[in-house]
C-alpha cells in the first residue's frame, strides 16, 4: 500500500513548494502572529490529549525528550516538565520559536528535522506530532530521529490519517473536495504507510485512538466507536509509540 496520498490536482501549489518556500510560508505565519498578538494554533485538542496520554503512559521510561517540529506552542511541555522530564523543542521557523518564548518555553532550537543539530543517541525519547506531513523528505526526518535517539529510545508519533472518519462523512454528504488533503499538508498517511516509513529501524510498541471530539446525532456515535476501538482505524490521526531498534 502507498505510504501517502496526494491531491488529484498535480498543479496544487502546496505540492510544489521547495523547502525554502515552506520556510518562508511558516515564517510568515509566525511573523504575522507576533505582530498581531493573536494566538497561533499549531495543533488541536485531540492531538494534545493523545500526546499527553502517550507520554504519561506508565509503561514508558525516559528522562530527556526532543520535540521535533514543536511549533509556536507545545501545550504538553508543562505537563512533561511536571513529570520531571527535560524537554527541548526544535523547529525550523524562527518566529514559531519566538512565539514559544513568549509563552515561557525557552528551550527551543532552530533547525531542520532532516539535519538535527545533535550528536548520535542524544535523547531518551522524541515527540514528532503532526510534523512529518509538512516535511518534503519525511524519510530523511525519520532517519535523523533514529540517529539522535538512544538505542531502545522511544518515539511518540502522530501523523494525520488520510482515511479518517470526517473524510467519509464529507463524501457521504456529497462534498466534492472530500478526498483533498488538509490545508498545508504535503501528504497524509495510512497505517501501512506509517509502518513502512518506520521500517526496520523501529518496533511499534503501542497504538492509540484519536477521536474527533464530535457531538451530535452522527458525530457522537462515530466518536464513541473510535474510542472503543471498533472504528479505531478511522481516527483523526495515527498515533503510536515505537522503540528505536539498535543499528
């Protein structure tokens, strides 16, 4: 199975941006937020919740954590620090890190996920949440994550699920764009594609369900089935914990 799906329109500008153009795009978002004083939402409550659940799971033991693609604000940093973890964030957008500093998150490094500025085996754990879908070379980023994780280290990963329930609901109601990727995504993933991306470098230890927090006649029951595992493959994101296999 393919590891990601593109929009049907090959001329879609988002698909043809170079890494430098992506940097300009995200720096522009951060600069505008700094100038206006508005909040810049880099993630959603279901994703924040699943990262907290994964990183708080008593099965996992770690101390140092690198948050790859930390964005303007990582709401789970204070939670991790309350657990005694040492957290470092990295993002390639300077203005995202400036926004994070405004929120009191000072341990931020500007850098590229495909060339992490850390020695081998530097961290016990890495968070990479809703980030790989924005990186042209996602395999390069995973290779770097593997490099800077210690052997046996943990990867807390979330990526958008292409076959999520909302996409099917939109198709059911006749939305002509129901197969489009979400705005700003270069690709989205299915479960087999994520497993292929991790390859033999990681062993998946656990998978987590990510509901939409829907309400209403249709949304509520679908969310309940996702939470119970009946429709877990239709979660909004694919979320898992994987262990770095020694080279």
